C-alpha cells in the first residue's frame, strides 16, 4: 500500500491530518484525500536543500485540496522565512510544470494566509471583523515594491524580510519600525553564539 492507502486502512483519513511535504504523493492518493480533512503542507526550500523531491502543488490545488506552506525546521532550512518559501515555491513550480503561468502569486499568498489559517484552526489568515489582528506591515516605498503596479506580485517575487516594518499579533505590535518590542535581539544573539561555542568545543 501507499502511505495514504495505509492511513486509510487504519481509519486515519476520517480524522484531521496535517501532512508535511507530500513530495511523493501520487495522483490516486490525491483523489483519495480530496474532500477529506487531509491538509498537505508544502516546504519548498527544505525539499530543495535535502533533494527530497517536489510537491505536486498544481495537481493538489486543481483537486481543490487546502494546501498550506511552511518552512520546516532549522535543521533542513537555515532561513525560516515564509517570504522565501512563497518566492521559491512559486518559481520552482513554474520550472517543474514547464509553464510560466503555473501557480500564480495570488495562489502562493493564499497558501501562506487563508489556507494556513484553515489548516491550523487559527481565526486569522484574512483581514475581517472578528478575526485575530495578526498583521504584517510592509514598506511599500522600498525598492522591492517599486513601481507599485502589482503589489501581490512584488510580495511574492521581490519582497524580503527587510521590507517588513511592523508586525502585530492579536492586535498588539511586537515589532515597530523594525525594532522588536518584546525580545532583546542582542541578548538572543549573544546566547546563541555562547551555546554554539559550547557545543562546538564539546565535539
């Protein structure tokens, strides 16, 4: 049996499943999970770094399956930037499918916002009354958003973390003008370097 067939034999397809990567998912498995609470999560940078393979993003989206996007862990992705995942994920699928129109910028943005909130169960992912005010504010005057003719395209293909000015979680700013308000970055860097030095000296 394939992995999805095995999960089905155990009754797991009748439960909610968040499945990371899904680089080897077959066409028949995609048919099996369509309409189920089975949520694949695409991790393009990790998959490329580890040479794991390619998630069939277009096939999954064409089957109306709620696909998310993630970074995976620091051991398989040194960056952990969701913006990088959006960028790489979009251009990789164009190459894999040999089509420049495959997996558009708005689809990638949806993976990281609306789809992600459905998968995790958080009441965010879109700006609506009654939802958690989890917001990221970008500097639209940066070079990466110039000219302002296609903001979603710029977010997907040009933007970097340096373009982020403010971050709000549940209505409270945790970063303002690129300064963290609840974390001492210098202390974090100091502790990380100290721990790394201790680990390396113990090898």
